[in-house]
C-alpha cells in the first residue's frame, strides 16, 4: 500500500513538474521543435563532418546552418529597407501630384476598365490620395508598423534560440537519442524503439519531400522567370521555392507572374510560363513528392497530404514537417494493433 502511494505521489509530482516546465517554455516550443527537425534532418551530414574533425564539429555545422538561415533573412530585410525608402519617396510624390495608373492596368483581362477607374478615384490626384490616406488612418498604420517591428524582433530571438538549441543537439545528440529510445520502450514496450526510429526516418523523408522538391521547383521556375524576361527572377525563384513546400501553393506565384506578363503584352511569354509552371508543379506534387515522402513514411499519399495540411493549420510552418511525422507514427501503431488483433483472432 505504501509503495503504491509513493508511486502515485511520484507520478503526480512528475506530471506537475513537466506541466510547469512546458508552461515556462511555451513561448519557445516552436523554436525548439525547429531545432529538433533540423538536427534530425541534417544528422547524417553532421556525423560525416564530426568523423573528420577532432573537435568543433557542432559549432562549425551550426554556423553553416546559421548562414543558410540568416542569409536569406538578411537579404530580405535589406530589400525591404530599400523598398521602404522608395515607398516613402513615392508617398510624398503621390500626396503632391497623385499617382498615374500603370500602362498595363487597363490591359488586364475582364477587370482592366474597372481597375483603372478605381485607381483614378482613389489615387488620381493629390487631393484624392490625401483623402485615401485619411480613410486608412495613418495612426493605425503606424501602430501596425510598430507591431510588425516587434514581431520581427520576436522572430529573430526565435531564430537565435533555434540555433542555440541546434548546437547542443549536435553536441549531445547521441546521448539524447538513447534517452528518447528508452522512453519509447517505456511507453510502448519492445516496439517503442522502432517507433522512435520511424519518427526520425519520417522527419528526414518529409524534409526531403518538401524542402528539396521546393528548392527544385524554385530553381526550375527561376529559369522560367529569367527566360520570360521578368525582373528579379532570383527573388521570384526564392518565393516560389518557399511556397512550393506547401502542396499546390506555388501556382499562386507563377500564375501571378504569368498574368503580369500577359498584361504587359507578352502573351506568348505569359502563357509559356504558365504552361511550364503547371508541368513542373504537376510532376512535383503528384509524382516526385509523394514518392519521396510516401516511401520513407510508408504512408498513403492521402494521409501524407492531410498530415501536411493539418500540421500547417494547427502548428504553423513547423507543422509541415511534424504533421506527416505524427501521421506516420499513428499509422505504424495502427498497423501493429491490427496485426496483433488478427493474430489473436487466429489463435
């Protein structure tokens, strides 16, 4: 009786401590999850480097990951700063003289005349521009700007926490992996270690299926943007690659680019870009990505897709990687349960 009471006391006390710890860390759970995903996905390249360096492999590999993460962010912030200066100058000019409608606006299919008329009503001369700005409530816009700056700082702190956690995961990954396997065995019995290994394979397969395919789509469509004569094809390629990580989302980018080309009078280039983009995305979303993810996860494409969308909706961007992983583990547990039930019925 005394032993049972001690067991319950330890269980309740442990649950309270874990709950308190999660509450204290709830603001950093997403960065920590990103660190785990990055560590699992890049563990094999890291071990290759570690085997060739006597020490410092964790710091060096974390620095490489920091460059890969921070370089695009820094470049994006630089572009935003430049565009902000141009926008400020344009705003002053608009308040004085208005903003003329671009030449391609009337050429837009179906909505060209309406768009041009609406542009003239709100931005045609200095007086209408000032009225429009007053309706937008500049004070509210300034408040939104401050909130945006606060969010940017919060994201930068999250990136720092992710990289810091990633360094320690690289440095102590072997010991942590053994502890996780033991916890898996304690929770699920002898199959627990298999579930843990399956989760690691699922993360790598999801990263390969989403990130690598997204990069490939971005690269191919970047060549298409350059061939079509669009400005800043590299930036468009990066945006397309990021959007391509979400199934079917890349169509928004190259579809808008094709529409701009058609509005500018380059009908052949616009239609060619649209057809090329549809072909690339069709192959990526229906053949390459399902093969990479499905083979690694042993998961039907429908459940892979639902895991991606469900994770994205409930967990944000990190859900793109955790959603299919959770679905893969759930499917593995289901298969084991079904096999055990069938075997018990046969006996």
